[in-house]
């Protein structure tokens, strides 16, 4: 779950998901458990849980898995307690990186994240060091096949979307205010639209290109290490060159 909002990045993310379903299921399972503990097991009244269930289904998590995680999180023992921590830092040549985690051991996670930054030519910074370069936006990605652009645009804006992007490859991208994501998704879902992804993302205000082969290799390795770590839920960055990889 990495990158910025361009279709090739989303497609790359989906390909990784298809090749590592168990790891994706683990990460989304943690999100479901946290949502249940924060707002209860009923998605009708727990909108965060409703959003995570929609995300789980978009990633082909079986309904049985979802129900089992909800029941366990709502039970007396409740399973593990996870803490949400966001780390910020710099990749090779100053690429801005934001790492979202859910962890039951903040010392372990902080050590891992710092190690990945250091090992591949970056460094972990203080909270706020790069987040000012991003904005939080709801992002819905709809496959363009058999979808009329004008109709979708009209439906999306009517549902409360703030922006509609048409310059992407094979998809339409809809942006919303973070708190409007669920309502816009539900409205469009009721009209039959299918989503490749629908979640709140960090969108960079500017992008940075990497020209050194070593920097590109190290950036790819760093992202792979983050994504392979079960504590890491998502990684966002402003690397322009990833689309060419």
C-alpha cells in the first residue's frame, strides 16, 4: 500500500496484493480490529469500520475472515491492542516519506522504521518534517471500462466529490474531503460503480525525481522493506520516478 495517486502506482500496488494476499489480509485485519475497539462492531453506527470493511472487500478479503476478526475484537479478550503511529522521514536525495503503522510494540516498530530509512540512504525525521508537503484526501479509483465519463463525473460531483481526474490511464480518479469519502463511495456504489480502491491518502503537493540508478534502487528497496513489515499499514511518498520502474 504505497505511493502517490497515479494509476501505474495503484496497479503496481494491486499486483503486489495479488502476490501477497496473506500479508494484506493481516494488515487489513489490524485495521478492522482497531476500528471495532474504537467504535464497536456494528458498521451501521461505526463509520470507520464500514470504511475498512469496504477496503477489505476491495482487496478480496473473504467475508468469513472479516466476520471472524470483528467477533474476536469485540470479545472479552479483544485480542491485541494496536497503537496508530505515523513516522516521517526522507528517502534517497530527500524524497519525502510518510509511514503509517499499527503496532503492539512501538519500540520494535520505531527501530524497524529507522533501520529501513538508514539502510537505504535516508533518515527518519521528527513529526511534521514532511507532512506539510502532503494533503489528506479521499481517493476513489473506478475502472474506465464500460463507464461513461460524463455520467460518472456528474454522479460523483452530485454525491459530494471535490475533484474528478480524467488524465489517468484506464481509470477515473475521484477525490473527496477525507470525511466525505464514505458517503461518496456509498452513493456511487448504490449506482453500480465498482472501485479498485477507495481510501484516504496522502497526496503530495510536489513530486521529486530521482536520476541516480543507486538512488532509484535504494528507494525501491526501502519501499519493499516497509511494505513487507506487518506493522506498516501504508507508505506515502513524493517520488516521481516510481511510475517508470
